[in-house]
C-alpha cells in the first residue's frame, strides 16, 4: 500500500475531506493536492504536517517503508 492510500485511509478514519486537508493543513488547492496524491509525491515535511493535523505520527523505517500511527488508538496504517 502506497502513501497516498494511507493518507486516504487516515482521512476516512478522521471523517475529513481531501479539500479540508489540502486547504487548511497544507495551504494548497484541492486540485494541486489531488495531483500530489495521484503521484504519491509528498515531502517529509508535508507528511509530518498531515500526520499532525490528523492526530497521528508519521513513521519511516527504513525508507521507503512509511506508515502512520493514530495517536489515540495506536493503530498503524
């Protein structure tokens, strides 16, 4: 599962839209965010911002293995 799918799962679990994440967290348009999501290209800084906004922790060990851990449940995605 790629990082884009993991972000989509996080959004579902947090009942949040892609538009809200793009505009409020990353300060980018929905279209630009969708392009990044489709390509699966996010910087480490963006992934950390996404995790913080969605109340999760971004983990990488070793690259390219990337995942998020929900802060309230400990569930790994």
